[in-house]
C-alpha cells in the first residue's frame, strides 16, 4: 500500500507538534525545579580563586590550565566571569561617585573628586562622560546643525 504525499505532510506536522510539546514540558519542569531550589547541571569543580589570581599574574591560558588542573575552556569561562564582575564593580563605583558629586552640587565636579582623593583614571572617565553628555545635549538642542568640536 502506497501512502499519498498528503499523509506524509500530516505525519510530519504531528511529529513537529509533539516535539514542541515535549520541549515546553521540559522547560516548565526545569523552571519548576529551579523555583524549588534544585541545582541543575553538574557541580563546578574549577578553583575560581586560583584561576583569577593566575590571570591577574599574567600567565597564559595553557599555564593556568596546567597549574589549576582544568581545561582551557574553564580558564576562559572564568576570565569572562571575572571581567564581567570587575566591570560591574567599577560601574557601581562610578555611579556612587557620580551620585556623591551631584549631591554636593559643586561648581566643578572634577575639583570635588580631586579633593576626595579619587584615582586619576576614574576622574578621566567621569570627565569624558560629562563631555559626551554635554555634546549630546548641544547636538539635541541645535538639531545637529552647524556644531562641530575641534579638540
């Protein structure tokens, strides 16, 4: 008995529907398990503190992987986490500093930061941010017509 092409199309559509329903049930089960506090996946076995200290020391991925007895991929993943955390901390410091400066209502925020013994690199970042905000406001007000800076 030969099946018509229409039946194959219907069977394919049913298989696709069943597959999508299985995916939905698995996602719902994983969400439920996470809500109950179950750990999903395997336990991380790499020594994060050791890898981060070796990264700061400037060692190569190969040397770090050999010393910490893990893979290059683990070293790279830890580096990504470390850099993201470091960036977030730096952004929080900048935000706190900016909030402090706006609370002081000083005429010159750069002088205020210098009086607070803030590191020069952070002062420079804040200064660049202030300048770019000022440029964008001028550009917004003028509609971009006839305004250029020659730094």
